[in-house]
């Protein structure tokens, strides 16, 4: 559903950091970033809307809060029925894009690179980059409390707090190659995201899904000064997303159960590319 009342997005950011590079072969760097966004446009979530509406009806959220007023207005239910399976059944959920009141994210990125000339073996390079999210909060409506997106119970979120990437590159004459690795940090599991009352339900709010690593490889050969042939292999080891044994299949996804909003199910993939630069001299 479209929303003609959307406003322009406003953002403020600041950061600071350092770079140390004694020469062109070596570099160390680190940065702190802080971004605040006002009136950000986001699509409303169907599952989040139903979750908020249930929390409001159960009294776990303030029924008079802006979030409850909005959720209750967008979920249309049928009348009370003697049959509990039909009583107050959901008939319509209105979803549209909205301006959230505020989103704030801060974190640290750090990394380095080095290149070495190994004579007849060619030139070898190494690179490493690390990102850690320190804070990520949103406020959907003015007057609402902040939602911590790094807290799964608050946001139904499985956001990666840390991401590490690394590269090993090699070049000799017309040949070059690069191995790129990504390590996604652990995330809350499905049970932890919905565990709002551990004492009453016996659920665990501290469950985690382990870290996930993916490696991509590319090899290239320069046919001429203006053309090259390259082979790229993504997910070299054909690694599947980490399985979450607490996922109950309620969303209809087939096994192996994994968070489709955090990982993709693509296996090993190959690309063969020929490139030519018609403007080369």
C-alpha cells in the first residue's frame, strides 16, 4: 500500500579515525562512525505488525503507546465466535512504507594491507578488514521507547554485530588471482528472538547460531593490454548457511532451517568473463 504522506529523509553523521602508511606497500587504518537518520523510509513488516499487535493485546506493551495505536489500527479482526479457532481471526493487515522517527548506528571499522615483491614468484598482497557495530537503535513513532536492533527480544532481529573480511592476492606478468573470505559473526537463534518471557515459557533468550564463513576465488589472465579472461568461483567450498535447530518451520520454509533474512541458500557458483576495453590506447 502506498503512502502519500511520506517525508524526506534527513541524516547527520560524524566520525574520526587514523591511517598509518609508511610507504605504498603497507597501511593500517581505523575509524569510528556515528550516523543518525530522521524520517527514514522503511517498509512495515507483516510479522512485526502481528507481533506488536499481540504484545499490545496481551498487555506486554502499553496499549496507549504510539506503536500499539498503530498496530491495532492496521490489524483487522473478525467478531468473537463460540468456536475458538474462528474467534477474532485476522481478516486484514495493512502494510505500507512509513517514516520512522529515528535510526542511529555507530561502530568501528579497522583494517590493514601489505604487499610483498617475491621476485620470480610475483607480487603477493594481504588485506584484512573488521567491522563491529556498537549500537543500532530505532524509534518508530515519536514517544515510543528505543528499539535495540542488537537485542533479539526487542527487535526480532538477528543482525550481525561483527563482520571480518580478508584477501590474499597474487600477480605475475599477465596472471592475477584473489581469494576473498568473509566471516559473519554469530547471531541470535530463532528461539531467542521470540523469547520474551523465559520464566513463563521455559524458552532460552541466550541461544546463538554459530559464525559463518564464505570464500570466493577469482583468476584472471590479460590477453592483451585491452582485454582479459577471468574465472570467478563464489562459495568455493559450497558451504550451506548454519542450521538453526530451534526454528519451528512456522513460516513455511523448507529445511535445512536457516535465517533467510541473514543468509542466502546459494551454493557454489561459477562465472567465466571476457572483458575488452574499446577505449584503450
